C-alpha cells in the first residue's frame, strides 16, 4: 500500500545515494548513521541528508531529500560538521536499520515501510565488509 504524501515526512536518519539510488540509514542517536554514510561516501556515494531526511511519495516511490537548513552537511563525531556536495534527492531502494544486528549468514529478504512505501531493509552487520556490501547492493541489487 502506498500513498502520495502532500507534506514530507521527516525522519531522524541519514541518506546517501549512488547513481540516483538511495539508501536510508536508520537507528538511534549514536548508532553510527553518519559514520556509515561517511564510509559509503568514501566509496563514491553522494550525501543526500544527515541527521534529518525529508521523505515525499511520488508515483508510489519514497523520495529522500535534505531539509534546506542541513543540506550539504554531515557530522563526523570528534571532528565536527563537514561540508559535502549534496545530491538533490534520491528514490529509496534500500533501508539499513542499525538498531538491529543481523545474526543470519544468509538472511531472509526483509522489508520495511517508509512513508507507507515498501522498501527492502538490511540489519546491521558487525563486519568490515558491511559498507562495501551496501555499495554493491546499490549497484546491482540482491538475489533472493
């Protein structure tokens, strides 16, 4: 089920994109949303938003963008606010929930609802390959 959002939904989250495909990074404060975003940006992703993400629904797709007051800024703990060339917006093709740790070697396909749009979701993987795996997911998807 989807709806067309007249007003944006604001989420405490981060979002980066690769070739116009967005990943929404969810989790409580201090869970590593900005750190994961910075790692993905180091691999070539573009910053959409950090700390607050606006979600609108267009044609049944959740589209992420940054509120104007924080556009082009990302927090690096212990360093400060860093400037980044922002991506204007990105349709969400994936969500990452850092509040849950993945325990399955080959997890089932999971979904979540973002602004009433169904989006595939991954849980946190406690391994150095996690950012690279997310990048590959953005490039080519996942087999069921």
